[in-house]
């Protein structure tokens, strides 16, 4: 009767079939190891080739799905109305010096010869135009002309006595990707310009800032990843030195990474920040899969089994266990595909591809190499690494026995802390400001800060207008009224530009009352003055300039102006939509807040359903408890450390589910294997923790040590993600080694009572 009950409780749906199928795979690997290694090398070469096809992605494409209504409007706005601008920050003791302005005119003429450049404008151009096409050479006349200019114009060109600003305008509709290719030419001209002594010019603006930040991030990322590999290599050499060929997991990991990036190039998956953020996951799980196969094979060979028998045992038992753990891991990553943020979807997709490549590389690569080398375990020699791991194995066994004795208090305390963390998670701020993602001493950031300090924000707040006839008197008058109201009602708004302001400037500060007069004025205005604000009769924009604002302040202002639109009751023929980068980044906060919890919750549901379907046993639900604990602990750690969510760490919950499920499911698998052999629940728990816990600890510590390098990054978004990953890996180890045995013991007690009742019946 006892055996039947054990079969009901522990019998898996796929286990028997998988073991049989993997036994055949193991036999095939043993018979054809050279062929497998050759195939891996050929695929490696092809993957290297396809890696050359990897493409980067603009920030807007990473944060906004361009197939959505907001994405379509964003592209229409950028294609029809946006003219990218480089700002030249000119610092000198006299920004209106005649010699300086002469040199600026020469420099501007050279810049305007570049492709895609529409115009270059400085105070010298304005003074030249006011003086009949000749630059005034008398300082008194210069001061007189400046006094005649509107205050806003003076602030835009000469914001203070030591600063002048020049604007390099690109042609309308030029994408940011194309704009970035123009930047080197402008930089070369500025660097070689002949200027008076003591004059310095810095190039800034959104595109120069983004280009420099992306370049610095890539260079920093390359250095940090190289450092991570070195640290992982060192730690593996220490903790895994009791294994022969201890470096093989690193080798297999490098192969799997190349396979992953090759598939990205083959299928056109962009190399964006989401793909870069997935790299820690690929490193961690790639190491773990290889370590699991390596450790189990070494364990079987130490039983005096032949290479063939050890290979069969390893592939038959570890193969299905790691497969099911890998599939469960992908459930957390699949949840990321539900977010509206393209970058996070890329994160999930790359992680799924990466863990699949890592698994297949370890499954076929290690057994084939072990067969070719005739792998034999190291002898029981003395050494720091061997002594450390032997001591750790003994410590794990003792810890498992103690956990079993006090499993109820452990579960109560752990779940209580996790509950508090999950409840407090909504209180953690979300930061999407690009400024907070960059190093404080980034030159482009310092230049941008100087410009914003004297001239206000360089990011306008545009509202896209769609309507039947935007050149009608009724619509133009309402647009003018709306713009004036927003400027007067919100002190953060400094000015407004629209078709109404253009018409007003050409009609003595007034907008005509009848259509005939309006049409006449529109016909007299040059097209290049109208096109930035009105395209055809059905598209237009109202663009507001603001002071420098934080991301939260920008969001509040945008929401308030949207309310103004409703309250001011626009004509029924038009509709207004916030758009541009101002809307993109403020809306990103809302998208992260809405999708963050949904991704985590969906990940929990998917992994639970998968485990129940795959195993069809009660024990399958046990990994959910430590996974929930780990997610909650992460939040507590973030609160204690004062961390914030950003576009990358927003997927921390789903990522943690993926990493934690790997460790906990391997413990569960080994427990069921040992229990099926012995029928001793306590002994099975102890053996599972001792055998799997050791391998999991090695892979976890190697992973954590590697990602500790990311914490040294000067980019806050990278360093905070590195810290988050290290914390998540550390908690995942605790969840697997401490919480998993406790919940297994709780289940064992319940099963014992169930069996006794059945026997009595």
C-alpha cells in the first residue's frame, strides 16, 4: 500500500519517458563524441558570422511599441515636425565680441555644407540680419541691437555674460540614427575652428548626449563583462578545483553566448539595452547548467562506473532535471513578453534563446568532451579548494538536518518578511530619467546641465494635433488661446510655439477674425516658417518650452495640461495628443508600474501551471514557496538600500523567478530521485541539499562574483542592476538551500499523515 501511495504522490507524467529518451541521447553522445564536437565548432563559426548582422536600436524603439497608437503618433510627429538640433555651448568672457562672431560665421558656413544640415544659427546671424547683412563692428551698435531683441530671443542666444548658444538644425524628418552619423563631421569642424583665445565650444543636445552615453555604456560594458569573466574564472578555479577540467563550464558558457548572439543576428533581434541586461542571466544559468552536468558526471565516476555508464547515469538523470528546470525558468521570461515595453520583451526573448542554447551546449558538449578525454576524477588530494568543498559538503549536510528540525519557524519568518516586501513594493519609486542613468561626470551630461541651467530644458513638451482643417479660423484661434492659457497657468512653461504664434508674429500680434484674412496671411508666410507647426490641413503641433524639470515633475505637468485640453473644450473637428520624448519618458513610468507586477504575477502562474502539468504530483508546487520568498526579499533589500526601479530593473521580479526556479527545482528533482530509491524522506532531503546544494552554490557564487564587477560601473543603471542581480542570486541560494528543505519537510510531514490514514483505512 505504501508503494502505491508513493507512486500517486511522486509519480511524474514525463519522468519515465524523459529518462528513457535521455538514455538514448547519452548512448548517441558516447558513440559519436567527435561528430558532436565538430558540429558544435561548425555552428560556432556560423554563429560568429551571423553576429556581424546584429543591429542596435534607437531609444524610442526600445521604449515604445511603434505599432500602437502612441507609437504611430510619435513617428508622425518626428517625421513631420521634428528637426534634430545640436546645441553649441560657447563659453567666453565676452560672447558678443566682434572677432568671435566673425569666427562663428565662418564655422557655421562650414557646418551648413554637411549633408542633412538645414541651418546653423548664432547671435552673429541675428545681428548680421539686423544690420543689413553686415556684421556690426561697433560694440555700442551691437548692444543697441541686442536691446531691441525680445527677451526670450536674447536668452536663447546669449543667456548670460559668459555664455552664448548656437544651434545646428538638421533637416526635418531626419531620424536620430542618421543624425548621429552627422555628429562626427560637426565635431571635427568645431574642434578645428579658429577662435579667439579663451573661447571654448562644447557640442550638446539630445542626440550628442545619447551618442556619448551609448558609446560610454558599450565600452564600459565590454570592460565590465571581461572583468566578470575573469572573476568568474578565479572563483571557479577555487570552488570547483576538486573537479578535473574545472574550467570547462567557462568554455561551454562562451560557446553558448556566441550561439545566442548568432541567433539574434540571424533572426533580426536587436542588440538593445534589454539584450545587454539579459547577459547576466545567460552567464549565470549557462554556468549553472554546465556545473550541474560536470558535478554529476564526476560523482558517478567516483562510484567506479565506466565512462559510458557514468555518462548514461548523468544524461538520464541530470538531463531531464535540468531540462524541466530550464523550461520552468523560461516561464518567468515568457511573462516578460506581455509587457508593452519593447526593450523588456527583448530581454525575455534573448533570455529564452540564451538559456536554451546554454542547456543544449551543456547537454551535448560536456558529455562529448568527457568521453573524448576519458574523464577520470581527481584523486583525494589535499588542497585549499578540495578541503573547502569537502568542508562545505559536510556543512550542508549539518545545515539540512538543523533546518529539518526547525522548519516551521523558518517558514513563518521567511514568508512574513516576503509578505512585507511584496506589500511595500508599490512604494519603491520608478526612475526613467536618462540623466539619472548616466555617470554624473559624463562630459555630455555636464554640457547639457550647463545649457539647461541658463536656457531651460532642451526637451520640448509637444502636443500633436489631428483634425479636418487646422487652418480654419476657429481652430487657429483655439490653438492660440490654448497656448496662451498653458503659459499663463503653469509657471514651469516658459513659452509656446504653434501655427497661431507664427500667424500672430506676421499680423502685428493678432490672429484674424475671418477666414479670408487668415488665408491671405498664411499665403504671405514662407513655407519654412509654417511647416514646423502645420503639415497639410490635417496635422499640426503645439510645442511648449519648459524650465528644467525632474521626471516626476514632467509627468505631473503633462497630466495637468491634458486636463487643460479637456477643460478648454477644443473644436469638435480636432484632437490633441501628448507626444515626443517628453511624453515617451513620462509615459514609461506608467508602463513600468502597470507591467511590473503583471509580469511577476504572470510568471508565478505560468511556472505553477507548468510544474503541475509536467510533474503531476504534489511536490511540484513546493518551489513556488521559496520563489515567492525570494521575490519579496528582493523588495525588502531594495527598500533598505534605497534603490529605485528603472527600465532594466523593472523586470527584476520575472528575472528572479527565472533564476530561483532553476535552483529550487534541481533540489526538488534530486529529493524525489533519492526518495524513490530509499523511501526515507529526511535522508532524501539531506542528500538533495548536500549534492545539489554544493553544485548550486558553486554556480551561484561564480555568477555573483562575476556580476559584482557590474557594481563598479560608473553608470548608475548598470551598477544598480549588478547589485540587484547579486542580491537576487544570493537570495536564490538561500531559497534553495534553506527554504526548499523546509517546505519539503512540511510536505513530507503531510504525506506521512496521509499515508498513515490510508493504511488505517
